[in-house]
C-alpha cells in the first residue's frame, strides 16, 4: 500500500489514527505501541503477505541477538548478528547477481530460480545492523520487545527510510507529551505530508513518463537532446520521488507526534559532491559513514587509505541500492567524485566562509552535472543502455532535429524543466518552510535563507500553498485511481 | 485572501493536471494545423491524443511525414493498392489506427490500403485524392467514402478544430457568450477538461448541468438536418464527378439520425435518393445503410455520446467493403 494510494489515504491511515487515538485514550501507551506494531505489519503484508513472515523472523532473531549482546557485550555475538543480517540480504538480494556473474565463467551454469526480493529488505536490515552495533557499543540499553518491534516496523519509515537509530525514536514513544495525536501535530504533519504527496503524485510520477520514454528505448541511440532530456527528467523524477517520500514519511510520523531524522535537504543546491552526500539520503550517508567508512579506518590512516575507504564505501553503497553492476558503477563513480573533491580541497586550501557567489554557482553547476551523468548508470536497464545514453549526451549520436521532432522524447519536457530546475536550485525545502513547527530531528535552517523571499514570507503563503497542493494531489490520485508509480527507493 | 487562494489553487491545479495527466492538456490534443496543397492536415511527425470528455474514447493519433494518419507512406503505393478517402469516420475518429476500416480492410483483402482521410467535405476529398496521387509511386485505386450526415446535408464543416470537443458532426452550441468562454477554456485549460469530464461522467452532475442549460447531450443536439433538394443533387453530382475521374468505389456512410431522432424517415429517404442517383450514373456504390441495419441494432456501431463509429462499426464496414471489392475486381484484386 503506497502512501499515495487511495486505500492508504482514505482507508488505512484514517483508521489507524482513530484506533491509536482510542487506544491511547482508553488503553494507554503500551496498548497504542502494540497496536502500531500490528498495523505496521499489516501495512507491510499488503504487498505480499507471505513475505511478512521474513520480516517477523528478521525482527525476532535480531531482537534475540540484541538482548544477548546487551547482556554479554560479546564481539562474537555481534559478528554473528551482522552475519545473519548480511546472509539474509545476501541471499534475497544478491544471490541472483552472484549466480549470473559466475555463470559468465566458462563451464559454470548456476540457476537459482526466481528469488522474490522482499520489500525494503535493505532498509530494515541496515537499521537492525546499526542497532546491534549500538547495543554492543552501549549506546542502547533498552531491550523492551514492543519497543524493538516498533523501532523496526513503524510504518511511516518502514519501506524506504529514513534509517533511524533506536535512541532517536523509542524515547519519543515513551515521552507522553510527544507521542500524542493533537491538532498541532495533525496540522504540522498534514502540511508536510501534503507537500510530499504533491511532489510524488504530480511531479515525480508526471515527469516519469519523459524519462521512461528515453531510458526504455536507450538502445535506439538517443540524440543529444533526447539523451540529456532523459537524464535530466530522471534527475527530477528521483529527486521529487525521494523528496516526496521523505516528506510523507516525516509528515505521517509527525501526525503521531514523532519526529524522524532529516533525510533530504535540497541536494541539488549542493556546491560540491561532499555537500551533495550530506543532503541526499542523509540517513543512509550517516549509516555508511558510521558503520562502514569509519570502521574501515576513515581518514585516520593517511590519504591513500582514506581515498580507498571512500571508494569502497561508495561501491558498497551503490550495491546497497540494487543487485546490478550498473549500481556498483554508479557508487564507484560517486566514490571517485568524492575523492576528486577531497583532493581539490587539499590542493586549493581553505576557502573564505562563506564562499563567493561565483564559486558557489560554479560548484553547484559542476556538482549537478556530475550527479546527472551518474544517474544514467543508476537508471539504465543495462550497461549497454547506459553507454548508449552517455554516447547520446556527448553528441556521438548526433544533434537531432532542432524542431523537436524526436522519436524518443516529447520536447515539452524542456518546458517542464524550465519550471522544475529553478525549484530545486532556489526554492526552500519542506523542512525549511515548516521550520516553525520543528519538523525533523537535527534540522537547522540555512542562514542564507534570510535572503530568500519565499522563506521570509512563508507564514503568509505556505499553508495556503500546501492546501492547494493537497487538493491538486488528491484530484490526481482520484483520477488515476491509485495507479501511482512505486516509490523508486522502496525496491532497494 | 479568498481571491489569492482561488488563484493559487487554480494555478497549482492547472500546473498539476498538465504535468500529472498530460492527456488532459489541450496542447496535446488532436489538431489540424499544417497547411499544404490547399489542405489542412496534421503537423507532420507529431503524435497527439484524441480524448472525449464523456469517456467514449482516448486514443493516440500519429501523423506521418505527409500530415496523414497512416503508418504507411503513400509514396510506396502502386497500381494494385487502394487509397481510401473520407471524413472523420474514415480518419478513425475515436479509434486506434489499427482498428480503422482501412487497416481492417487491408488484412481482409491482402492489398495495401492507404488512408488519406481528414475531416472535410467533398472538395477536401478531391484535393486529398490529388495530393495522394502526386505522392504515390503508381496510380492506386480509389475508395471514396461519402458521409450522408455531413456531406449530403450541405453542412459546412467548421474550420478544423484544435480539440476533439468541438470537431466532427457533433459540434455546435448556442449561446454566444457561454460558447466563447467554453471554447477558450476547452482550448487552453486542462482543469476545464477535467471538470467537464467529471460532469459528463457523473450522472447526477450531468443531469444537473443539462437542467441548467450548461450542456446538452451530444446525441440530442440536432436530431439530423434535412438537406434541401438542391443539396442532394449537388452532392450526388459532385460525388459522381470525383468517382468517374478516378474510377472510384463510392461508399455511402449512413447518418445515425436515420435510426435516431424525429426525422428518421425523411433522412432515410434522402439517403436512398442519393444512393440511387449515384448508382444510376454507373458509379460503383457500396451502401452501408443495409449493412448496419442487418442485425437490427445500427446505433450500437456508434459511440454512446459521439456519432462516430466504434471499432465494431469499422469492422462491419471493412467486412462489407472487402466483399464488395472482391466482387468488383475478382481476380484482379
């Protein structure tokens, strides 16, 4: 059940709100939390009921490991727990890729049949690995079973994050003044959710038709306008898809009074790749930094080791997104970009703060360009398709007719880009617009926003704008009768 | 404040509907805007949508390099092939290209059939045939489809419309001011299309709008028009002239008002009179009226809220035309 679907919007969510409010009022917090676990499992089971068993097994085993590690603080138990999680994700997500790759060797033929990829396995597995490490390091002492179940399954963040830490969420459920369905929370969460819903069903799903039309036929050698159009369209699609999802998750949680960590903060405004990864899928970046890059040695063992660690981290980050070598290449490309970025900072030396407008614009343009090129490998169905797209982007497939009579792309896309690019480059993001309502954990508005008229006057128009977005988004949802695209990140 | 909100809401809605449901965007709708050889055809190489707000159809229309709706190129047509010319019925108004009479006929007779139809009148057909003959490699055989609802009634086709809403035989609306506003919104607003769609497809809203005089159900508009005697004679003479020049097979498309409304008998008599005149002139004629009446449910070949043929109508016409051409040409087919 997608957040943007009719059953969720008009059935599941209102029913859950009413049930939780009633249970909180008449049964107490413990009953409410248990109820939330049950409805979250129901929410997950909606796609493919048998797969919920896997989620339950994963939760039970990890809980048992967590309790044991908490009591014994044994490193071998932690290793076993991590191994269990990696084994689970390895089998369901990567066994096919491994078999396919090995089968390319002469004389080797491995057929594993069809392995169903459980929804969001990467998210709940990584979240639980982080939990085991936190327990081992003594950061988490709470071993309450209901708390643990809810920490993993809380439906607003179950299918595509944010990847949360136990200590970020569970104390909020225990805090009476926070875990509370109030008009304030409903209004704040509802506004954020409305903006997210609009981003998803109107912008991301709308622009998807343009990117699909090029990427689905990438082997037909798109011309330079088609290839760039396809890449930019996908850049916009994934931006608004993930940004919309993150807003919806944050808004839904907030309606229960829960604040999730910030996950997305205008990444296309980044003036460097380092900044980009500080603002794109922030909770994944945090996970990769804390549980992979730093344990590998981080930047503590010299430059060469630091760059190697960066590349390894990003290669695995790419693999986390999907079982395909194009994802690995995408991760490697970003690792290389990060390495170049760090090298450049070292060569250039310290810069005045804040950086000059010219250097920020140049940095932003270069970063945007690099990110768009990398998205081609992320989106392409195959290596050959990605190469064909890159050939098109550098003009090797010709310029194409200047009158816009292209076979793979409706030239109307470029009009939409004229609207959307200024939005992603200049407009304040949802957290910033809703900052008076304390929307997420750890968010501090950019001081530069004081110069942004949209932000300074937000009190005058944000509520009206969000209501208009909600009406428009609901109309689109009803017209499409739930035929919304899946969230891009939910299959990771 | 209310005004600001209303404007914001309308702007957000217009933007949203255009991006999220591009088929509602009027600029993506079917239009004939390319002027060539005295004709107004589709913009070459473009793909448009033809969508009816009543929900009767939502189809894709691709124009080839010559501005015609045909995936085949008439430049390849030789003496053994056929071209079929006519108005919106033969153009395939509201049906996919492969569902049209021309494509179904082609599969039945094993000969290529090139569709050169666009909404128009007999003068348009004459120009279309000449246009096709100039482009063709050989001299293909001609099938001329005459619509009794528009061509014979002396109905002047309006200037080709940008959208489906105002085109074809169902066009027309009284009340100048309202019509102007509706026309503007139809051509420029996706939200207006969405709104009219919801009204047309929601019975109680549609009934209310009909009672208020805002809309009239399409099939109750004109109830058919009675052509004067001169129009009948002129139409028949013009048809005979074109048919003789190209040794064409004339296909007579019956008006649906022969079977619906308050002028059924008079219109049926006009139909028969035209058919007889053309036949008596020695022109090869296929009359589709008895074909559509054969099973006693002729209106079921048409859309519910639009006078054009559904795919079943195209299939019935193609079957009858295939039989007729086999009879006419025999082994030479």
